[in-house]
C-alpha cells in the first residue's frame, strides 16, 4: 500500500486550526500560543510530516544555492578555488551549482540563463568572458540582465560597464614576489613562457614582468618571452622554441604550473638538465609538489579567495541598501619556495 503524503492542510484539519497557524508553527515567524503549538507539533510527529524544503525556500527567496561558472574544472587553478569555495559553502549551509562552460561563450550564456531560472542566490564567474581585455558588449549585456535579478561576482576578472562584486588575487604583487626571489638568488637573465595576449591574467603578468625588469636594472629580451597558452603541451612548445636560441636565460617564469610542467617535459626530451634553469610557476597547484624538481610557485591563497567570494555573494542582498558597500576585494598571494629555484 502506498504511504500517504500529508500536507499542512491535513495537519490543520486534524488539529482544528488554520493552515496559516500550522505554517507559523513550522516557520516560527509569528507568535502562537503554547497549547496550540504543542497540539500542532504532536500531530506533525504523529503524521511524520516533512515540509517541502524547496517550496519553503522559494517562498522565502532563499534557495541556499550559489552558481559557479568556470571554463575548465580540470585546470588546477579553477579546481583549487572550487574546492575551497565548496568547503566553506558547506559550513555556511549553502550548495554550489557547478557549471563548466568548456571555454565556450555560448555555453556561458546558457548557464547564466539556467542559473537565473533556477533562482540561485548569486552567481560567481571565473575565466571566459570576464578575462577578455576587450569586453564584448553583447556578453556584458547578458550579465547586466542577470544582475537585475541576482548578484554576480567575478573572480580574477572584470567586464567594462559591469559594476558587480569582484574578488581578485593581486597578480602584479605575485610577479613582484617572483622577481625579488630570483634577483635575490643572483639571476639577471630572465625569460617568460605561456599565456595568451588579450587575456587579462596574462596581460597583467606581462606588464608587471617588463616593469619589474626595468625597476631591477635588467634587460627585457623579446626572444625569451614566448606566448603559447596555458596547457602542458603549450609549455612544452614554448620551451622548445626558447631552446632554439643560442643565448638562454638562467631563470624562467611560467604563466602557470601546467606551462612549467611542459617546460620540464621539453628539457627531458632534449636531454637537458632542468636544473640548468631556475623555474617558477604560478597557481601553486598540486602539480607543483609532484614535479621533479618540485616547483616554486605563487599561491593565490585559495582559502581566503573562496571565503571572501562566498561571504560577498551571500551578503549581497543585505548590503544593497547599505551606504558603504565593499564590492571589490583584492587578496595578497604568497610565494611557496621549492627545489626548482634552489641555489
């Protein structure tokens, strides 16, 4: 026999009170006499009544869900951030709705619409459209449309004309930490591998790299600066190209740990001792620890990045009426030193 599913109307009829009174007892948002409350609670236990949490959350406009749109969860930077975000979300009683856009702008558009329809309480965006140095006006318009309903937060990115919440790791400071570390170890000839022009994270690091060379009285050699991408394969290709030069740098900065991994692969294939170069990565992912030699790398402080991002987005609706609203936060990274830059 199929078990009967009870509603608040069944509880109300059995206790001779109104459905509104049952609702007040369940929500605790309005005073109810002790006698009535005890009577209603007894019947709730007898019927083993379980309120529809989804319906209740929608009526309160609190789904306890945050959408996260990112281009590729297999990229250690995105996965590291996601892990810290989810851990903190669980503590706060929230669920993360993860969406992989596969580096596709059309998929980003689909997910923005889907998350808005699912009535998430906020959307966090990473990579993709928010990392383009030149903002696409149509893509920005889509985000602005979503922001009419729910708050949006961007991690390590922004869009011209879109005034939303932002949390970013100070990538300029990260490059400064790397440069100081290498100069302290006596390096004067330094190369840069990976990344793509027109991507803000790349452009910030390249600009910082050139400026920091100048500040330290060092020379920028264009042949030692090779754009290639962000993958292991792109790092290998960049290193192969660098090794074609007669004169080589003594230290190499890579756009991320994956590119650094590819650089080591290229050295091994060409039977070049990787210790010939002081190698530095960026992102301080799990990859940095398992490479040989282990990789010196910049850590974004993922835990702080995740907690600040979540706190900002879940408090957004409360802050909308505040006069002093903190919408943009910058997190200081730190350098993890390992064997790849040992003296």
